[in-house]
C-alpha cells in the first residue's frame, strides 16, 4: 500500500500563496485575465488563484488564461496546454521550492477529497492480512465501501427529531424495518422498530430518519429502543411514548438459539400504547 499524506487546508493555502508570489507568475498576471483548471480536480485551485489576484476562472481556455493544476505525475494533462503559462503546485517530475511533500511513492489527499480511497485500501489490507488474494478482488472493495457507508451512516452526522404542531390527540404510530450490527458479536441484527406516542402538542415529522440514525451503527436492541425513546421524548414531550424492537440477532442463531429479540423502552403514560404496538 502506498504511503499517504492528508494535506490540511492551512498548508494547502500556504502553497497557493507561495506560488502566486513567484516572479514568473507576477509577470504573467500582467497580461493574463483568468485561471483555467487543467482537470476536474483543479477547480478549487483555479478559484483560489482568481480570488487572491482579482482575476476570473475561465470556462473556456484562451490565450489570456493561466492553466493551473495541483499535481503533475506523467505530465499528460498539463502537456495539453503548451502555449499558456502554467501553475503547478506539486510535480512528480522534479523537486522545486514548493515540493516539500514530494515523494515518488506518496499519495497526496487534498483537503476536499473524500476518504473512499483510504477505505478501499484498508479493505484490501484486511483481506490480505487474513490470507486473501488481493489481486483477485476486482470490484469487491468499492462494493464493500458502499455497504459500509450504508450500514454505518448513523455515524458522522447529526439528526434530531423535527417537530410540528399536531392538533390530533390520538396515538401516532410508525413501523419501520431496520438493520444494525451487534456491538458485541459484530453480526447483523434486523427486524422492525415500532414507535407510538400520545402527542401533547407536537408530532415528529421525520420518524424514519430518526430510526435509521439510531440503528445504522454498532448497537443492540435495548440501546436502540432507549436512544429513540429518549430523543423523541426530549424533543416533543408527549404524554406517553413506547419504542419496541422485534427481530433476529444472527449471533444467537449461530449459537443454535432462537435468535429472536424483543426490547421495549417507555416513558410517561403508555398503558394504551402497549396495545397499539
């Protein structure tokens, strides 16, 4: 696996400032009117250069454009613009004043880039560690990335119940299928989350989103019911609330047990709600 360097924003901005101070760039700016990104990944660099110099970002290349790029590896992309001045932050082909991170084996992840590549590399590393042939994985790592992003999208974001004024005083019920990963065995848990509450003034407009948020992570049925119950109760303060989880824990199935799970969390007056779900 190639070595990686995650460049922070402050260091990236320093490099941009430094290259704009070069005498050759100063000379070119006298007659140049815009910055043109050499590739799709260079739009941020073009926008930064334009904002710092009072120029524009060019949608089409012309003779008054400076071509900009973050990294030159083989030189193929930047080589398409031989007649225009060019700004190159990092070059694999030579070492200059800007290339303090230069290394022929170094993969540079810029601040705006997603970490999908790191996740794919980690998956390949894990499979190789347990004896798998990583040369035969084909498109398996990207598929696993998608799976992890879906299964664990309860992490890395903030979701809170959205309330709205509800005139009805009858029981509000929601039933939603779910999947989770058990926080002890790391095996799947799946089934249904039942939510019911008697509103006092407000209702919840995004119950499905709340359920997904608290189930798409490492957890267990008891924690799921308690987390959802607490979040909804704190937000709308209903007269009563019940959250129930029914489903299958694959770990118990492996251990030749029944596998069925049943967990309940309640707050307030929930006597009638228990009959609803």
